[in-house]
C-alpha cells in the first residue's frame, strides 16, 4: 500500500466517523417545537484579537480537517501539526455522494475576494455541497464568523483554486472519498 493510499484511507476513516457523529448530533425528536429547535449563538470567544479568536475557531471547528491538505494525516501519522502557513489552501481529494463530487475550497483565495458582509451572507445561506458542515456555521454568532473571516484574510492568498465540483454521474479524475453509508457484506454476530 502506498503512503498516499494510506493517507486517503486514514482521512476517509476520520471523515466517516465524523459524519456518523454529526448525523447523531443532528437528530431531533419529531415533536420538537420551534422554540426548542431555535439556536441562540453563544457568546463570543475571548481572545487578544479577532485574528486570534478566528485562529482558535478554525482549529476547534475542524476547518483544517478538509481545507488543509495533509492536516489530518499529519496529526494521525506523525503527531505533528501542519505549519500554519499552509492552512486552508483547499484540497484535490474530493468527496463523492449523491450530490456529485465536491472539493474543499481554497479559503485563502476565495475569502480574499469577499467582503466581511459577503462572508457572513455565505455562512448564513449554507448553500454549498456536502460534506461542508453548514449548520455549524449557521449556529455561530456574527462576531465569531467575523473573527474567522479576519483570521483567513490575515493568512493572505496562497495556493491554487480547488477543482470544480462535479455533477452527479460524472466520474472524478483524481482521488475521492465516497461519502455514502455502506451496508456490511457479512453479518457480524451480536453478542448478548
């Protein structure tokens, strides 16, 4: 097995576990009232500056997991963090599912071309393809989103644009991670 294949498998395993956890966390009782389902953004994170707050939110929000090539694999394989100078440059490994194939955007290029207000509007609209966790952005306060924007802008533009998303049925020409639940091929006996 090549190291690239091992890295893709490690990334796929991590993302599959994250997807299962996020699906479990998103389930709500059918009888929930609008008041019970409304989310009120938490207070703004305290930091020395908006850029520092944004750096923290990018770390804990998992932005690097998809938008920084090699971030997850580097931590999993070596325990070493990716240099911050290389964060958020998008990725060439796609995520395939019923929506087609999506690629993590190079945030350092795309956000540089947005105003803060446009970034807030995009985050609130949540119209991008999976597996982007739009509900997480929508639950953030405006102050937190502004801090993330400030941090990304502070990094400056770097890298190249991510590949264009592919429509359903179009075969990708590069590595991709299938993001569709699979049934086991054999039955595992249940212990009682």
